[in-house]
């Protein structure tokens, strides 16, 4: 008899349809039955000895909340017997407010009986809050902006499991080596009872960042060349991209996109899709411009464009780009299609567009050194600094930073401009709100904001906290200006200031978008009553008044 190994994850939802992702113990037919009579089923496909299905359900009624069950070969497997959580539901949008909750960087929470060294998990705490008031407020979608798993920073439990199958002294040592070990990361993270229930009842959109593969992934051409010289890298990158496609990417796509996806069709038609998917991953690694991990989702009059800012990079030092030209054109097409048809544009990018000014200037300076602006010796020094200090955000790709800035000004201007253009990011293990002003005075009509929120469940050392705070200071700005002059870097096309934060802790941001109005809330997971209880506490809430 087939068993439910992982899931269900509620992924895509619109007014009348939804998709549900599951992993099972053996080949079977997975079925989702909703209480309103709608249902759907799919046969599992096989990857590396594991079995998965993405089940589409159509015929849902807009503006309703419907409980559902999962059956494998007609045997009910979800909800779990004696579950402490309310029934999982699929809630279709009603065309009114859209709540978008986002964050990044989540280490798997340890079992309840173990001490948590980085404090309470914000997603666990969100699950508890929703479960405690199932008819209350909940997100319409979770945007998980990278580092859903950490392939290079493993828990003691995962290391013990790996040690039982291979020697930890063999490369890559205390890191993930292959697809089977990647599956362990997802089990550890998504079998957490709170997370499992939360992902079964709140739709989610995901994108990778570096730790989903390895720290500093695609930092530079020199970095890639060094990694390709190691004996274990090819298996790591193929397994990382293959597992991402299975566990995260598939669920980002709509039923229509899935029906036209040749890789998905080939995998489903094959008795074992492993070779098909590994060939696709090899193509994605060798020719990034031939594969698109980015995607678009519309939630009523809210448009989300999620950008791949890791695999889509151009790393030639003389032509560095955060996203390749094809990806940049795709972004323009998604944002400019049907102007006036949406009130808010959310650009999801795991890496912030606007950083603390000192950090931005340091990355611009470093990029100038690496391209040879100060000669070969400085270029070699710049590469060492780039890797050591993780100088790889939009500012480290100056032409892409300028292009994104100009694009935002364009899409945010004119009679059909949205009320807000918000860049949603994570990565930097703290949260803040930054607002730009264009140096040429041509301020867009839309309210433009950088909204950065991380980590969901991780930590940041004291010296990093100090560095980020100092990066916003007047002295930090002056130091940044000196670095920029040394690198002969032009002044960026925008200035910006911090209008919220920095906040440190395990946290989530929530945008509530209704018509052309928007509110932003930052919640942190905090222990209360002597550590016996954990809850989300609102740290800041503000109204994002359109211009």
C-alpha cells in the first residue's frame, strides 16, 4: 500500500483551480477530493527511486474555503489520523484584499525536545497562530525567497544520517553530495509538523538562493571555474537543480504552464524520469540562458514577478549581468503586459536591490576592481574580497543595478502606473524598508520600496549586525563615497534612505493590498512567559501611501 511520505503542499491557487504536490512511498494514483465535490488525480512519476505527483484540481468556486483530503490508490492518507491541526483547506481568492507574507533563510527547526540555538521559527509560529484561529487572518500566499534548505550547513541529525551511508571525510565532507541527501534536507524541513500543516493550507511560491546549492553559488566566473575543478561539484549541481525542480519549481507553475512544459511531459511519460531531469539540469548549468526558473503569478490586481538571480547570471567579467538579456526582456514583458491591469507590482528577488549605502558602495567598488579598473593586482585582490565578504548583490553587477532602476522608473510612471512597485528580498539576515529618490528628479508616479525580510529561522553574529547598522550611518556613507571614488564608480541613478529597521530576529513581513492601498507589517517570533510559549509579535506596521 502506498504511503504519504511528504506533503501535501498546496502550491498554485486561482479563482477556480489549485495544484497539490505530494511525495509517496511507491507508484500510485494520487487524488485530492474537496468537500465541495471538486477533485483531481494524477499518476506519480519517478525520480531517483522517489515517487511524486502534482495533482491539479479544477471547478473550485471563487471566494470560498474548502476542506480537502488526499487519497493514494483510493486510500485516505490526509488529514493524518488524530491530527492536532484543523483540516487543511484550499481558499480561492475573492477579489478583495490580497495578503502576501514573505521571508527567506530557514534552517530546519530541531525536534521539540532539543534546544533551538537560533530561537523560535517564524514559520512554525505562523502555523500555530493560524491553527489557533482557523477562521482568522491568514496569508493568501507565502513567498519564500531563497535558502529553503541549506546544502552546506547541515544539522547534527542529518550529518549522522549521511555518516551511515558514506564517509564524512570524503568530499564534499559535511555537505550534501547527491540527490538522495537532498531529499533528506526536505524531509527534515517539511516534515516539521507545523510546517507540514502550514504548507498544506497556505499556497506557496518559491525561488532558490545560494545555500539551496552552496554558499556563493555563481559569485563569479573564477568561482565557477574553481568549483568545476573539484571532483564532487558536478554531482552536487546536478542534484541541486534536479531536486529544486521536483520539490520547489514545479509547484510554482500554473496548470496551463504545466500542460505546455516539455520537461514535465517527458518526466511523466517516462517509467523513470531521472535521466530526463538530469539532462535538463546539465543543460541549465552549461547554458543558463536556455532555461527559465523565473515565473509570474497574478493575484487579482496584484502582480508578482519572481526573478532567478542565481542561475540566470552572466559571469564574464567584462560583461557581468545579474540576469541575462533574455531574462531582462522577459521581466519587461511580464511587467508591461496589460498596463493598468494591476495596482501593485511585486518583484521578488532573493538578493536586495537597495542595500545599506556603505555595503552598496563597497560592492560597486569591488566590481570595478575585479573588472580591472585599478590593474591586475587590484583585480586579484578584489576577487578574494568578493568571495570572502559575499559581495554579490545587485550592486556587484553595476549595469544590472542601473537597468533595474531604469526599468522600475519606467513601469512606475505614466497614467497606467501601479500604486506601488515593491522589490521583495531576503538573504541578508535582517529586515528593513528603503525608499529611493531618483537623482535626475524624475520620480516615478508609483511608490517604490525595497522590502527586505530575513531570516525566517537563522541567526546573525553581533559583528554583522554592527556592520549593517553602520552601513546606514553618515560615517558609513562617507566611507562608501571614498571607496566609490577609488574604484572610479559613477554615482548610482538613485539615492535612498531607510524608512524602517534594521530589525534583527526570526521574522516575516506581510503586505496587505486592497485596491490601490497597501499596509506593511513586520512580525517576529518571540518567546514569552519564561520561554514556555512562542508567538508572532508585531514589531512595526505602516501604511504605504501611494504618491
